[in-house]
C-alpha cells in the first residue's frame, strides 16, 4: 500500500506509514469514499464557482447602473440649466409678429409723433418717430426682423457685427441675448445705432439726438411678453 501523503510503499496490513506516520486506514477510507461518491467531491467546488459567477454578474450590473445614473445626472443638469442665450440650442423661439413688436406711438414719450405708418414687409416691420425742437429735430427709427430659427438669426447678427467691428469701435449694451452699439458724437446732434438679437428676432434702433437704449429695452420687453 502506498501512502497517499508521502508516496512511501508500506505493507498491505500496515496501519501507519513507516516514513510519515500518517494513518493509512483513514487515507484508505477517504480514498474509497471519494471513489464511491465523486459528486460529493465536486459539489463544494461547484457551489463556490456558482457563487463566484453570481457575485461577478452582480458587480457588473451594479457598475452599469452607477454609470447610467452618473450619465443621466450630467445630461439632466445640462438640460435643466439651459436658457435663451446665443449659444444655446434650446433657446426659445418667439412667435409674435414684427408688427406687434416694433415701436408704436404709445411707446414714445410725450411730444413725439409719427410722420407715417408702420411699414410691414414679409417678416420685417419698420417705424419712424420724430420730436421737433426749436433748433433741431430728434428722430428714432426702429426696424424689427423675425427669423424662423435661432441659428438663422444668430448667423445674420454675427455677420453684420463682424463686418462692422473691423472698422468701428463698438459698445455692448445690456439688452437682448447679444447686442452692439455704434455711437458718433463728433458733431451735433449725436448719432446712435444699436442692434440686438433676442431669440429669433433682430432689432435695430437708429436715433439722432437721443439715446437708443431705452427704446431698445421697450422692444425687447415686447418680444418676451
């Protein structure tokens, strides 16, 4: 009989290994049991393998869920914070007609009058107002243009701005989504041109003798409301 522990050959009737003193009877019984019931030897290993696989699957699912939550949080925050700016694809499209937005005589201070009717052509409305003084005449011209998309209005605004800014120093009044102002005071009276974009609208206020900003804010409020 060979000792399964150290491999030493012993007599068939020996009870203990002559080299390592291991009980040969216990080793024999263990071997016989393993041969008769091979499934009993495999079951513990199989159970551990199944548990290990289930644990791995659970870990992968947990990581995927966590990644989805993080991704949703990032994009959800971005969407919820979107607002009507010149670079935002979610900016609001305003639906009012230019004739409802352009300045009218009710928007003007006391003493101003309109020399003619509002001119409406396609998606543009134009109006002019004058104030007669003893030594001069102040004027305000308002042109309102409506575009079908934000990108179209932004592109039109940017092209005019880029062309003008090459030769002229421009200011940036706080009105609309983006705006520029070109004022000339070399002579009298003062000349003031203010252009702003709000959503899909572009508005130009040209004035002589007065500031354009107050009139621009009136029109911007009418677009929003």
